[in-house]
C-alpha cells in the first residue's frame, strides 16, 4: 500500500528527502526564503518547500531542461521576476524530488551535478 509520501503529499515528500539529506553532517535544516522549510549547506539554501512544491537551486542549463521537459518551472518568489537558477517542481513529480535536492546540494557545494 502506498504512503502519503509516495502519492504526492508535499510536506511528507519534503520531510522524507530532508531526513535523507540531513544524514550528511554539513546539511542543516531551517528556513528557505521567508518562512518556507529549507535545507542549507555552508549557510546557503539549496532546497526548500514553497507553496507545496520543491524549489531547488540548480545550474541554469539544468533548470532550462526541466522546464522544457515539463517537470518544473522557473521559480517566482512572488515579485514577478523568475529566478534563473531555481526550479519549482510540483508534488506530482515527487519521484524526482530527492534526485533534484541531491543535485542542488552538489551545486551549492560548488561541484557540478551529475
């Protein structure tokens, strides 16, 4: 039987990936932008839950590919200007969240994601 995290509950999906990534000592949990739950490395936010979607910092080219594939959209924090290195991925693509968060962690560390 499927759990809520498998069928797309955004809070459960984010909590599940947070638990996995928090196993790394360098990763901490706090807020993203504003009051959104977020994950940080070296003081930098690399992933957060905003309006029920995973928002992850990735290289612009990777964001472009996700947008073209229909898996995500450029993140708009609410001021009408999209952020070119941030992708917002809805819970219906929750099976991709952990991979995207791991890529974002590597990007925030300065390494090229796979």
